[in-house]
C-alpha cells in the first residue's frame, strides 16, 4: 500500500459534498455550461462536455437540466457567464492546496477563498506556487472482490498506467485522455467502480497530526462549501489516524 491515501482524500471530499447535495447539481450545471461554451454543444466532439454529462448522469440529473445547461453554454438560452480561475495556497503545516472555481464575480471569489485560508491557518499564494507539485490523473477505485488478474487485463488494455492495491480497494491510475476509455472498458466488462474521477495527484504528501490535521480538514471543508468552488486538491496525507485525531 502506498505511503499516502488518495482515496481517503476522495472519500472525505465526496462525503463533504454528499452532505450538501443541493450544491452538487449547481456545480455540475456550471461545468456543463462552461464546457459547452468553450468546446461547443456536441459531446461527441467535446471531451470535456462528454465527461461533464457523464458526471451529471451519475448523479441522476434530469436530461432537461443537462440540455438547458448546454444551451446556456452555446448561447441558445440566456444565462450567466462564468469565469474559470484556479487559486493556489498553503494550509496548516505548509500543506499545498489548489482551488478551482467557476464564478460570475471574480472579486467575490478571490475574497471568499482568501478569507477561508486566513481564517483556517493557511494563506493564499501566488500563481504557480504549488501547481508544480501536482499532476492531473484519472483515478478509479474498484472493490477488492474483483479478480486482480481480470481487472489488470481490462484496464491495461484500455490504456491505464497503473493498478495498485490500496488496502480496501484496487486503484487504477490513467492519463486523463484515457479516462473515458478505461471507464468504458470497465463497464463493458461488468465492473462498476466505487468511485471514478479526473483529479490532481500530488508528487509528495504532507502528514499532519492533532490540531494541525483538524485545522487542515476544516480548511478543506470551508473551501469546498464555497458557492463558486468546483474542486479542491491538496497534498494532505489524510490517513485514518489523521481523520481520527481530527474527530472525523
């Protein structure tokens, strides 16, 4: 098992979002809208839109909501104009943090993100401060009941980079360009992932304990709760001990 836990971070993020499900549709609609605006409304020729639609369907978003979001992006329907911004900073103990936002008010967004950092033991950094520590990867978690040999054959033939044993589950890593091919191959093989997303993976992880771990988890939760936030990434080693120490 690796010396860090990407899955613990993913589980924490997913749990935080699940507690606020009313915001999930809003974030997905924003992503669909901007994907359609940038790459057009045809998912066949727009991989980002295709991925956003797949994520929306996974959350059981009605087809009409998806259609309207696409039409707002292409200009067929009047809608809000969103801007993509990425903020970088540091949490307690020097943990690296990246925050992706989609906002219709840049001044509000930066103010809220800066406030979240400063009130929770961190500070907002300059562009490029921590991004060099992360690589975008497709991460797919598979239940351990699936045969390893079968899983290895399916994912590697579909273009995955690696399959590892992460204790409670198998973890598949792939290039974002291969993410759709790998997930489709798993589906064709009758294998349903526990979780699948394109995310940012850190090259090294920072382990925190006690009050610093508690503060870091609180910072992540505050950032994730902001209306403009789409994604939050960190190199916090959120292992079970850290979560227990923080009362999670």
